[in-house]
C-alpha cells in the first residue's frame, strides 16, 4: 500500500488527508454485466476511493454505499477542495469508522454521474451519450458492481457494509443476496419498501426534469443543452423532505432573506433562498438522467417481497445494525422497524436503535455522538463476543439515545 498522506484538518479535526479518486473497469465484452431488468453492459467503469490500510489477512475492509446523490468521495480532501467528502465526520482516524483500524472502500454506484458508468456516459457501441438508451438498473446491479470492484481490489469478504438512505438499501440487498461476502451490515435511515408518498415525491421530481423543454427526451447532452430548471426544482422538492419541520423552524423560522421584506413572488423568506441555493448548487455536480434512473431504482426496491428472500442469509447469517431517527419523516422509524421484523422473523441477529435528532432524514449525515458511538461500538465488537450468528439473535433495543486518478 502507498504511504498515506499526512492528515489534513477538516471541520471535525484531522481527517484522512488528501485523497484521490481511482477508476476500475469491472465489465468488458469478455466479462459483461447482465442486468436484472434485462439488457447488458459490455463496459463498466467504477469510480472509488480507499482510506486506511488493508491488513495482510485482508480481513479489515469496510464498504461504504452512498445515498441517492452521493459519490465516491466519502472522506478526506481533494486538491483544491474547500469541503471534505460527504461522510467525512464518520470516516477517519479515531472516528466511528476508524481508518487507523479499518480499510474503507467508497465507490460511485452504477448509473451515477461521478466517474461510474451511467446514462450520461458514452455508449462505446455508438460513440454517443447513452441517454435514455441506457438500460434500467436495479439494486441488485449496484451490489454486483460493488462485488466486482471488491474482486478487483482482492477483497473476498468485508468486515462490514455500511450505508445510509439508499446506501442502506444497498447494504440490505447485499446482505440478503451475498451474505458469504460480509460479516456485518449497518443500515441507517433506510427503507425496504417505499410508501406511496415516497414514490410520489420521486415521481414529481422526475416529472420536473422530463417536462423541462431542454430535456429533449433524454438527448440533451448530444444537443448541448441541459434541463437545469427541472433538475433544480427536483432537488428543491427533495430537500424539503430531508429536513424535519423542527429543523426548518430552527434554521429559518419565518425570517426574511433581506433586511426589508420584498413582498411579491420572488425570493423573500430565508427558507426560499436556501432552497434556491440547493437547487442551483446541485446543477454543478449531478446529471438529470442519473437522477431519473436512480430514483426509479428505489421505487422498485422490495427485497422482502418474494418467497424465501432470507434463505441465503439464514444459511450464512450476517449481524445487522439498523438505525433510524425519530424526526425522519421521509424514511420514518416505521420503515426501519419493518426491516427489523423481517430479519428477526428469520432468526437473524439484529441490533436496532432509534436516535433522537431534530434534523430529520439528513440526520444520518450529521455528527451526532450517540449515533456515531453506536456505529463504532457495533463495528468494533470482536467476533468471538457476538451472539452466535448461526442460531441466536443479538440483543434488541429501541432506545432513544440522546486504478487511475480522476482529475477534479
């Protein structure tokens, strides 16, 4: 392993330092990726980062699965960055996912737009952007690509797979379908089946993009235009669901953006300015087609919807930590309890906790000590001290405990 760079100070103290994003090719014409919903990809690149050092026995690896609009840059600082990676407060030396102990892998998922093959990538068969010709993808496909990256890195089994929101869905799917490749799964603020309301929010976001005149039936990149208005509205809508009412009240209340109210139909309240900023900032880092494709994957996700869905993990049990937040109304605690019921019903070891937080769904991204302490404790329990993975459940509690660089 190359020597790690000196830690660089982040808002949470010394972190993993300067990092680079790598790219691995995990599908080729000789080893294509066949997709769950049909279709085949003959070429798949995956962007990823690693933090820490892989042990000689290769038994200290943790895989991070990102949420809807995340990417491979989970921690540390890129050259020229003003802000660290999106989960820097939990990944790093001495942090809950301690890179002095664990070798951490974080990748951009299939269908994304931050270095991994997706609808905004070039179709090698045509030399043009895939656009809406990109095949439909599924949560299983995300996991398959993660496993191919793991094989590329020479890792056959992970100490843990960790994810929040849609990342938690990936961790759940991974544990159910490939339990032989991980010991522990950490599922945070996630869902195993979206409600009609959740599907509706995503549908409105997609419609905002598709109905933008510049969408051009998905061919906007070939036409040199972008449906920026639609994408920014989709992001604004989503942000409303990520925070609780208490968080909005605490951050903004009914404060005006300017010293004097500018009565009318433009931006006047501070919350309007915040949403406008979020929508505009999103345009510089995300592609509209990826937003359409990835939100649809969540709509169809239903890992407990069939027969025998826990059979594989019952034969090779995984330890589960399921965490939710009391003010999360996008994926409320009921979503997590549903996951727990299915896992416990199969006799699997599950630890469950509801964390008190005022920040709603975005709590999984926040530096909350009870939450981080719980994750750390779960990851660091020695295997020999865990309840038998083959026959018994872990203690249950529901406590309100307050290979090339990518240039950037």
